[in-house]
C-alpha cells in the first residue's frame, strides 16, 4: 500500500496539472506522426491515449509519458505503404509480444553497457531534434507567428518566478490562445493539422490472414520496432531518473511497453514508446507520479472527444514556444565543459553520437554507433598490456586476448637465460588465441633450452590454459 500511495497519490495536484499540460502537447505530435506513416490521425491519437493509460499502470517509471513517436513512425512507413493499416496494427501487437518477453528475459541489464559519453550525446541530440521539429511550423510564417512563439517562450521562462502552483506552459497556452482568438490573429492551428476523432477506440482483431506469410511480412518490422521502442523508452527512463533523483524498474518498463503495445494494436493504434519531450514537460511541470501519466492520456481523450473544437483553435506557434523551451532544458549545456575536460576519444564519441542521430533521425542507430565506438575504444585500450622483463621474470600487466597476445613474443625473443617465469598476477588470459600464443612462446623457449613456468594465474586463466593445452 505504501508503494501505491507514493507512486499514485504523493502529489495529486501537481500530477493532474502536469498531465493536463502534457495532454495538450501530445496532440500536435500525434497528428504529425500520423502524417509520416500515412494513416488517419485517429490511429496516432488512439495510440497516444492507449500507451499513456496502459503504461501508467504497468510501466516501470512513474511520470514517464509513452505515446506514438517519430522513431516508430519512420519504421512503419514502408509497411503501411506496401500492406496497409491492418498489417501495421498486427505488427504493433507482435511488437508488444516481443517487448514483453525481452522484459521477462531482463533486456534492461544491457543499459549498463551504454557509457556516459553516449548518454550525453543521446540527450543533446534529443534537445536539438525537439528544436528542429518545431521549425516547419514557423517556416514562411507571418510576423504574428514569430511573435506568438517568442512571447510564449518568454512566458514559460518568466511565469515560474512568480507562479508555481500552476505549470507555466498551461498558463502560457491559455493566455496566448485567448489572445489569438479574441485578437482574430491568422495563425496555423492544431485544427489545420487534421480532424479529431469523434468516437472512443474500440476493440477489434486486425483483418489479416493468420499464416506464415503474414508473419514473414510483419516480423522484421516488429523486431525493429521492439528494439527501437525499448531503447528510446529505457534511455528516457534513465534521463528522468537523473532529473527526479529517483530510480526506475527498467525490466518492468520493458514488460509494460510490451503490454501497452499489445493493447494498443487491438484498439486501432500504431506502435509507440516513451516520448522524451513530453516526459520532460511532465517532470518540469511538477509531475512525479503515475497519476500524471494517466491524466495525460485521459485528458488527451477528453480534449479530442469533448473539447475538439476548442483544442483545434490552439495556435501552433504557442505549442512551438513551449516545445522550444523543452528543447533548451533537454540540452545539457555542461557539454562544453565535458568536451574540454574529458578524454578526446570520449568527446569524439559524444559528438559522433549526436551527428549520427541528427543525420539518420534514428536514436537507435546513433546510440548503437556510439556504443560500438566505445567498445572499440575499450578494446584498443585493453589491447595494450605492459610486459616487463626483469632478469628471469616477465611480468604481464593487463588482459591477454586475441588483440594483445601478439605483443608478448618480441619481449622474450632474444632471451638468453636458462629459466624464465611468466608472472600473470596482474593479468588474465581471456581466449583461445591468447592461450595458443602463450603456448607457442613456451614451446619455442623450451626448444632453446629455457625452462618456462607460469605463476600468478587466476582460476579462469588456469582452467582455460589446462583445457586448451595439447596432451603429450
């Protein structure tokens, strides 16, 4: 009961108000993503409602917002174009099943292999992407368009200095929308992006043949959606952990994303995952509990079904101003200090991660490249052990594996003594290549009349050496 109270009812007012702000912010994003995929706007709006409500109950990170997202939309474009909406919904259900089992098998443990430099690149790229995503709404805009965006930005920045009870973005949206309506300004509005659905989402089975051919079509997309969705969700959870100074259950979040996408597909929504921008709006607006996520989903549905006519009049420049402030708060301005202080290789990895994400518009590819570069950096660094030949002892410091074992031979190539001890106290033999090389050196020295001994081997190295030593 204590956990339920803490996660649901510890900050009721703040959670509800934050959820209201997020509900508003979800609408233009969902409409934009529906256009990317080429589906009716209700497919993305229903997805945002379903994902938010479901993850509020089964997710592993309170206050995180899941909905239709751009990364998932980009994967679905080809499937929609070639096979239609029913296959998109089937792929969404399969995506959820895959994510659920990935959570069961503890995929979240892989998060510890993402280094800080890649995380920093991820966060900064998100900040830049959120900012760039707003520019199309300002392109070729009137003076009023830019004025409304700038004034909204100023309001969101200034209001918290005087009013903290109500989230600044909500106040700014109400003030600027009222000004636009009563001032009769000609501005792009939410209603110009698409029509709102007028009915609740209903349960139905995708109208597709249940055979192996269908599985062949949707499985590649489902696998890609599952990986990208979990990567975005778990990284977003990690970012919010840092913002709120709390911890989250990553494996539960993986399972929760899976359950949400399964339900999502059966209720006519496209695949979704965590939204970093809206999640940050939520926590910056005071949202800390699951109630904020639930409120965002329920209020979104209320907005589109009951207040659709009012919501459609909200000017896009106003929401753009809110999102630009989110992009500023998302970007880590300590990056300049990081570049100056951190090793050049880590700075290079961080910058490369940002560039790849921005070039591909795919967070998974950017993070994947960053992790791969970090792994290569580690291997190169690890592949440089030190060998110190003192008298009749060769001391090895650092791991011996396929990339480093070759460097041992030159050290003892011209050894002139009668016996030689290889001291592995500060080393470990990792693979068959290293064992083979060590045994080659030993055999060569023994043929030259040198008595060779190995000391300081840990249990793993000893077992590997014994298992791979040829029986004479």
